[in-house]
């Protein structure tokens, strides 16, 4: 009769094995020395390597200053910039110029203001791409994305790293546990059938 419990024992063994394997990704957090060897969770042990590789992936594949440059020069950005520019030019001609140079403002009619505004607007359209390109280049030189990501991930506590990875892969980890139980159960049934055939 005990032989019929084989599939359930194998299922429990498969589930427990996978459960422990997942736990050992993160635990023990610090190296534990046993008689002839030491053990430590894979992620705590390899956190610096993980941080370095994540830094490279983010800087090479996920985040690019070329993307920023493209955003700066995109149609939607141009519309926003032009809208702000129009507002600022209007504010300058109608309010600030009168406050700083009241005599000059007295001689400006609407047609002259419109011409000044149009001339300044065209000039800004000419120089703005150069300003944005130079600013993007400056940002690229000053901000090392790879170093920032590497430093931040390396600085994560083991608890924080485990929390982040579990929040991303909770369903996958649970599936691995269940799969261990299912495979164990199937192996147990095969063993039971082999015993029955003898």
C-alpha cells in the first residue's frame, strides 16, 4: 500500500527541491563556511557582476543619448518649444521692453513688433538645433549611465535586490515550484508503473 504513495512523495520532493533552489538564489545572504566548502546565495554572491552587466545593458541597449537628441528635434518637441518661444517673445515685447526701455517701446507699433518677433523667431529656429546638440553632447560627457546604474545596483541591500526580483518574477518562481511538484508526481507514477510491471 505504501508503494501507491510514491507519486505524492515524488511530487513533494520535486516541489521542495525547486522551492529550496529558488530560496538559494538569495540565501544565505552572507557566505557560510561549512567543513570543506562554503555556500552563499547566487545573487548576493554575484551582485557586483550583475550590477556591472546591468549597467552595460542599460547604457548600450536601453538608454541612448541619441534618443534624447532625436526627442529634442522631434516634431512634438518643436511644437512645444515654438509655443514657449512665442509666449516669451510676446512677454518681452509687451511687458519687459516697456519696463526697461520705455522710450523705445513708445515707437513700436504692432507691425514693427510682429516683424521683430518674426525675425527673432527665425533666428532662434536657426540656432536652437545647435544649442540642443551641444547640450546633449555635454550631458553625454558628464553623465555616465553605465557607472550610475552599476553603482546603484551594487549599493542595493540583499533584501532590496530580492524584493525587486520577486516583484518582477513572482509568477515565474511560483510556476517553477509547481512544475517541480508536477514533474515529481509524473516521475512517481512512472516508478509506480515500473514496479507494477515487475
